[in-house]
């Protein structure tokens, strides 16, 4: 029997993000997956703007960007003829407060590989072939039993084990919602020799449709198509031959041959949400807590963002820097976001299904500014302690290091498992000094117009600060409090009572 602070069940993007967040904060963590090997399929293939910011914070932003593609061109066809091109958010340019203007096209297997590499750098390996078959919890921890009889003791357990989550079912947590009766899509990863890799090709005709999306740095594509059915209306199982028939029918491009299917699956729309995200010492995150339509590509991203929210709270609690009450704010904050996600993606799928009836319209019909999740915040949270932006995403801003003259982004200052107290103006010095003295491990302090200069006023404009002021930023880069510089005592009181 071995003990660890946190046991994570499921090693997809959600579990891996959580493990990285915990490990870098010095929390002992084990991450298990029942599969004997890493999943080879592309599955989720879009990393949105907010998730890219999170990966910057975790130290893998550059690696992920190098492995993906931005501003992918969607080429739409009717009757085999190209009729329109579209680039999602193609009219946007970087701004000081929002560094990313595009989501990133990258297959899920590659994201998972980068996360595993980062986790290994932090001293943790994914344990494959480890299926949890039972767990019990008590006042002091959780005891999990594996299929081979081994037992693991942990302070807490997090189920990141997908839509069919064993952890959720074992907890008896409800998973209310609806599942469509029939599969609406077949999907697979294939080569498409002879097809132009400069586009995400989308063919929609009156009798069905087909999409082929290229993966950067690979010769494979993700194929999505409307399924074939036999004379009795039953699904024809997807095979390479079925994929080729769909391609020939809709694309009508002679000489293109599909080959080497490395993953084949089917998809039906499943819209459900757990009624609780926490039961005692056990938590649910990602698809284990919520599933929804693929419109807008929010599934993997919502799981990553669940993990980043939960991770810092677990870390501070385990490390004794916060009370148990902090963990209640995970469900308080993320359950309403999950409900919003279900509604947003359901509406997005409705728009796609209606839009593709018109020539020149493709999956972009389901893409709005909502899918960036940059506007997702927690203004209702008990951790929103005051000020006009409390609970919202903390914006970035380029500043200059007063000593070296080098450009420093605020996101670089925020990166890590700590709160950041920004002070604006000389009047903030006392509060910064007290925070540094009282909470040296919990809070990083930084004075704007001090060690960092805000020559162009980007930081002040981003945070709405005109004179002297204080902004407290959470470890997940959301604003906890924005106040005048004379409210330092309130900041200290809040930090000292965190979760207590």
C-alpha cells in the first residue's frame, strides 16, 4: 500500500494538466490510466485561446505552438466545387491584453505527449494498465483498489476518466441530460494522398457531408463524415472502404486515395452534466463531469480549464496554505461554467446543422467569440473579493524591467503556483512589503512603476487603475480583488483566511 497526496484516475488532457499543475507546486501525485498504451487517435484537435494561455503558464506554450497550426483555412465545397474559404478569427490581431488571436490546430495525442513530457520533467510518470475497481474514503483520505489487487492510499482522488467515468458512477453522482439515439458521425485518422494540405476541406451536399482536416507535422488527416446505413437503417461500421466511398461521392477529386487508418470511431451527441463535482475527498473533472456537442471544440478545453482551476486549490490546501473550504469553490465556479458550455455547444451545433444547408457554410457557423473562453470568469464566486473585474480573467500587458530594460509580460510574472499582488504607484509599497513578509511562499509581489515600468500604460488600462492601487491575481490568473492602495489590510486578511 503506497500513499500520495493526490491520485488522478485518467491520463487524458484533463488528468495530465492537473498532474502538471500539482507537481510543479510540490504536491505528490500519481496518475493512472487503465489503458495498456497511450491513445493513438486525434479526437479533440483544437486548443483554444484560453487553454493556450494556461499552457504558457505551465511552461509548454512554445512547444505546443510549434507542434500545431494557426489560422487554418476552411475550404467549403458544394457538389465537389469549392465555393468559399474561411479563417476563424482571421480578422483579429494581437493586443497587449490578449496575446493569442487564433486557436491552435493540434491532435489530442500530440497534446498529451507534450503534457507527459512536461510531467516527466517534474518527476512524475503516467502509470498505464492500472484500472481502479473500487475506492473508499474516510476523514483522513481515500483508499483505491486496482484490478490487480494493489491498493493506493491518497489524500484525495480526482476522476478524470471520461464520459463513462467509473469514479462518477462509484460515487453515485447523477449525470442528467440527453443522448441522441443514433450516431451522427463516423470519424478516423487516415492519409489522403494527393489532397492539398493547405486547407481543412469541408464538403456538404444534400445527401450528406465529409470533412478532412490536416494535422501539422504529419501525413495524416482527421476524417469526419455522415454515416452510411444499410437497407434496415442500421449503421454501416466505419472502415477504410466506407471512408473512400464517402470521399469519392462528395469530394469528386480523382486520384486521391485514403490509406493507413490509425484510428476509427463513431460519434453521437451526448449532452450531460454531473450534479456534483465534489463528494468529500473525491472530485470530478473534464468529461467525467460534463459532456456535450463537439461544436466549437470546447470539450478538451473545458477539461483543461477545470484542471487548472482545481489544481491550485488542491495544491494550497495540501501544502497547508489554505483551508478545506477553498476546495468547495471548485464546484461553485466550474459547475455553472459547465452548464454554460452545454448550452453554448448545443446552440452551436444547431447553427451548424442549419448553416450547412446553404452553399459556402461550414463548421464556422458554430464558432463565436464564446469558444475562445477568454470571457469565462467567476464574478459570482466567493473568491471574487471586490473591484470591477473581480473573478474575471486577468489580462496580459507588456511592461519593461526597470533594471535590464527587457520586455516582461505580466503573464510571465503570474506564471507559477502562487498569487500575484500587483501594486500600482508608490502608495502600494506598504501593502507589497507586508504581503512579501507575511506570505512569502503564497504571494509574489510586483510593483508597476517600480521594478516594472508601464511606459505605454497598457497595464493600467487593462486593470482600470488610474492612481495608486492593488490588484490580487489568483494562481489560475483570475482577478481576486482590485482595490485602492490603502486597502492592503483587507488583502492580508483575505489571504490569511483563505478557505478557512
